[in-house]
C-alpha cells in the first residue's frame, strides 16, 4: 500500500522518456511516497535532449552527465545502474522509481527487490513484460499523460473481467461478497501493471461498476464490496 512517508529514489532515463511527461510522472510518484532523490540521466551535450534541459531545471531534477564516448554503447544505462547500486547500499531509501521503457533495467529492478526495497516502474506501453512484472508496481505513461492525450491505446472494460474474477477467487472470503480493497491488492500483486485507467476508468470501483457481471455495495465500515452475479 502507498505510504506518504516512504522515501523514493527517482532515476529517469532521458534517452527513453519524453520531457513532456516529466511533470505528470513526478505527480504520479507522490501517490506512492516522497520522491526525495530525483535524477535524470543522459548526454546533455546531445541536441536530442534539449527539451529535457529546461524541464529538469524547472522541476528541480539533478542532471547526470553521461557522455556517449563509444558508438553502440549505452552510457546512460550503465551510469544509471552504477548510481542505483550506490544509492541502494546507502540504505537511505525505501524504494526506487525507474522511469524507462527499456528492458535493460529488468536486472536492476530484480536486484533492488532482492534487497527488500520496493520498485515502481514507469514507462510506455511498449515496455516489455519482463520489466513490468519485475517491478512491484508498473505505471503506464499513457495513463498519466494529460487528459487531451490520444486515448486510442485504452482497452475495453470487459477485458478486465478475467483479471478481476481471478483476483476475487484468490482472496480468502467467508461469503460471496469480497472487499474491493482486497481485490485491488491482489490484482496489483499478480499484475504489476494493472491500472483502471488502462480501461478508461479513474478508480477500480468505477471499472467494476460498469461491468454487468459484478454487483457493488457498501459493507461494514463503509467499505466497498463486490460479488459475482453468476
């Protein structure tokens, strides 16, 4: 569960993420905790990162210069990983946020989790499943972009039905009614990239409420509960 007191080290791969999403990304991170350390990596002498220079300054991101001295070698990836290991062993943070769609960071995410820290991944829909599933939580940039961004990548709400059913079946229950919160936790545990926004809904309750196969009610303590109509 998100903890506002958790401290996160945010490492952004500027070569792999557009600067136009930076503000939305940082805002999303505050839903999980405090983005205490914020670094963005790239070769700042390169013209293709010109958009990032102004954005980094405005948002207070520390720019880490990683010159590409050799063609074909990704200096940004290597430098980010080295920094991550130093930060990990400092013991000052509760988790990491890796902002990239590059599967090369899968091993890094796995190593951080082995150390007992949380890993949140943020990347585009093209991000390989290997990286998504290695993170504790993975957020699609398409879901946090501005509201006027193209919505063509959204899935139909009915596509979430098998995931919701599977989560309900996995929750220990004494009746046919299952707590919505427990369902949500199980959904993310089994599918780190699960997000109601992928299906065009802001909250899980909104998503479930549109599906005719389920019924919603307020149970004890005003908590939402769900049951299958079939």
